[in-house]
C-alpha cells in the first residue's frame, strides 16, 4: 500500500530513550486500537529514530496536522485514537507546555527546542523509519552516490568535499577533503575507508547516534 492512501501518519519515536520509557508498547497498543476501529488501512504507524527531545519522551507526532504529543503512555493511546484520529480534536493535556508561559504548543516547529535548529546530517531524523529503505529513497536518499558514480571522477569528488568545508566531528575538526586527497595521492592499488563510529569521551554518543538514526 502506498503512503498516499493513508489519511494520517502516526510517528512513534523508537530511539533508545523513548524505547526505555515504553514507546514500543505504545506502538503495539496503537496497532491494536487502530485494528479495533477498522483504521489499519487508513492510518500508518511509523517507527522513527530519535527526535532529540528525550526528556519529553515517549514522543508521538501525528501528520498531516504535525501535532506533537510528549510523555505519552500506553494508557493514552485509546484517547488519542478516539479524539484525534476519529474526531479531529487535539488531546491538549499531552501537548508540550512552555515552561515559562505555561502555553501549550501543538506543533514541534513552534517549540523553542526545535524551531531554531537547522538540521543537515539529521534532517530526516524523527521523520522516517530508518529501517525502511523506500522511505529514505523517497526523500532523496542515495541521489548523491548516484551522481558520484555516474557523472563525476574521483578528483572532482574530492574537490567537492574540500569546497563543502566538511570536517571531522571530533575535537580536531580536521578537513575531510584533505583526508580524502591524502588517500587519493598515496601509493597503493587498494584504498580503504575506515568509519570511526565511537568516541573517546565516556558517554559521548555523537557518531553512533548519527549512524543509528540517519
């Protein structure tokens, strides 16, 4: 079934933080509730990567409205289905509440934590199922590698990386383009790419988190 057939998408965060708070149970309960109301063919549940706001998990976002529900529990699911998905009414008690003004904010785009973020590497994080390759491709996934393999030579690729200003995510911030240039210019018939997916800092999770949710 194509996504265009669904009238609503329910995004349930299944990042580590939300899973530890019960988001898998929330997802299972949502499946049961949708089935009991004969809505399985109309509403799609999407297990997403981390939304970044772990303090307020488990997180659920419902599209097309883009309503952001936080600190959701399995016991809340029946009300969400009944009020939001069937009657079109927001479940206000589950909305994010601005700490200083007590204002309830329906859309994550209007929450201070999110609204000034400009995501690049993590642009799809929290929006797609990271284990569904079709969802990634639908948002332009692999277009860059397709261009590299069909339209560019190796030096052009290295020059593009240099021009981008891309740097390593470690403390040194060494230019990635220079690394690639050194590798290209070095002797040897075989060249290897080694991906560093761990950090020296205890508790630092940047590299593996990027791999996990992108």
